[in-house]
C-alpha cells in the first residue's frame, strides 16, 4: 500500500482512523494497553497510568459520545445542541463516576462475585460497545455537522504560532509546551520512584475463611509430629519495583536467656521463591511437617530479598513473622 493510500485509510486530519473516530480509536488503544499491562504484570506505575482513564474517563466518554454525535452546534437539529469539548470532558468524568458503580452492582450478580477479571472484562465490554454505538451514530450524521476531535486544527495552530507568531507569542507557546511535558514527566517520576521511607514489604501469614477471604487469624497451633499442617504466606510489594523474594520456614525451640529469647534448636521445614511486581500481592499455600516436639515452639517465616543464606535466622532476614505452636509426639 502506498503512503497516499495509507493516509486516505487513516483520515487522521479528518478525525477518523478508517471508519472509526480518532478519539474512540484512541480510547480503545488505552483500554488495550491497560489489559496488556495487566497481563504482562508490568510495574504498578505503568498500570496506574493506563487504568486511571479506563476507570475514571472512558466509560463516561463513550456514553457522552453515543448521546451527542453532533458537533457543538448543528443547524440540522430542531434544538441545536451546544456541548463544547470542555463540557464533553467534564461530563465524561462525571458519568464515569455513575457508570462504574452501576457496573459494579451488575458484577455482584455474577456467581463468582466481584473479581478483578470480571470487573475488567465488563468494563472493557462497556467501553468497546459504547464506542461502537458512538461510531455508528456519528456515521449517520453528515460530515459537516459530525463531532470530531480537531487534532489537525490544534496542531496547525501550534505550528502556526511557533512559525509566524511574534517573538513573545512564540516564547509563550514554547514555554507552555515545555511546562506540559515537564509536568507529565514529573508526575511519571513521582509514580515510578517512591519517596524516601515509603519503600517496604508487607509480610504476613494468613488463613482462608469459608467465604474465601484471607485473614491474619485462625492458624493451626496444635500440630502432630510427622503430620502435615497447611499455612499460607503472603507478600505485598511496596518497594516501587519488581522484587525477588525467598521465604524460609523454620520450627524453632526457644528459651529465655538473660531476659531475651534465644533459639537453641531450629529445623528448616520449607523454602520457596517468589517474584512480585511492584504494588502486587502474592500468596502461597503450603504444608509444613514438624519433626520437633514440644510446647511453645516458634514456627518462623523468614523473608529475604534476592537470596537467602543456607541457615536462616531472624537477625539476617529482611522480615519475619511467626506463630507459636505445640507439637505432640506421633505416638501420644
């Protein structure tokens, strides 16, 4: 296909990509980017930047676009509609705050309840479906009166101001453009790089309730020698970057020496790795089989970053959590 044919198929200057309005196509592109970022488990800043318009803008925008396919003033209407681009954007945000909760109520009717895949799927279907309706409605409006985002006019004004404006006008335009770019860059930097003192990892032991919720309570505390018991370890990564972790589980016999607890015997029961994206939560259910018996034993979970030593202890670990357990002999 020649360059001329490509331009004819895109119609970017005319506000369309093929037969799809440019603004609707851009919205679908953002939606696709958000789903791809989630599928690839990209960093939280990237997913946040893409997910924010999907939740707080696009549902309302496709609704407004479907309701108002005409430009700001269309003489062919009996009662001319006057909705400026600014009003469209304001209505889009407001309607998104109405549409998204209504979709949430609809999700609650699903057998599996409110889950991230169901919410993302329903929200995506609404945005795509609303975009299709908006595109069809605009196609039924004459080109002269059809709403389109005037990208070409905006770019033309910007270029014209830089080329033909007075020295003062060009300086103001250039400073404005640089300010916008620097503001976006600064916002991205703030999202991507956590402030000092805000980098941490939440490490915990949880159990699953009958409703499927994970709570930090109800752990098995009465164990039997040689009999497996099930626990679930959880990690929440607030380090700002994807992080490799190592979890080491030990059963410790402790005694108090000079007012401090000292480990006098320790058996390693489990060891596993985890890679957690920034802002993500990771859980793993597993079994431990105690071989040490006694009362008041400490089941300790040690969390390390990157690598763990051959012998885990509380002093070398990045984070530790523990549960006090009693282990009865197998023949008791």
